C-alpha cells in the first residue's frame, strides 16, 4: 500500500511557490530553499520510519542471470559495456512461500565482479 509523504508534498509546494511568488529575489530564494530542504528531510525520515516496521526474512536465491549490457556513458564519452545481474529468490512468511525478483539493481565492470557479488 502506497502512503503519501505529506512533508515532501508540502516541501515541493513551497519550492514551486517560492519560484512563482511575486516577492523579492531574496524571499523567493529563501522560500524555495526551505521547501527543498523540507522535502529532502521528509523523504529521508519518512523512509526510515516506514522501513523500521518491515519484517526481516531470510531468503534463498534459487536462480541467477547475468549478462553484458550497454551501460551509461563514461567520463570520456560513449557508452561502456557493463555486467548486470538479476536474482530469483524464495522466502517464507506467515506460512506462505513467496518467489520474488529483488528490486536491487547493480552494474559491474567485470563478469568476475558480478559473480563475486552474488556468491557472498
């Protein structure tokens, strides 16, 4: 179930309102910065509060897949090839068995780095 983070919404409104309000430049800047800080702090703390109530479960990875893909552009320009992986895991919670693909995504520059990551 998705919950609304009202602190982040209010911060975004302050940020946008500070940009479009008909005030002096210093006041516009202050309101916008306040809104930005409020939104970022709210996102950080709300996430911690939500995750504090999560149950920890032990999962077993049953399948893995890795492949070489075209990654993001490097510092010298042009895209670079990277290794990426996806896991299939199972866990049990309240007597029910679940199969999931964790939403963890990582890219590694070498195949051995990818293997070492998911073997640990």
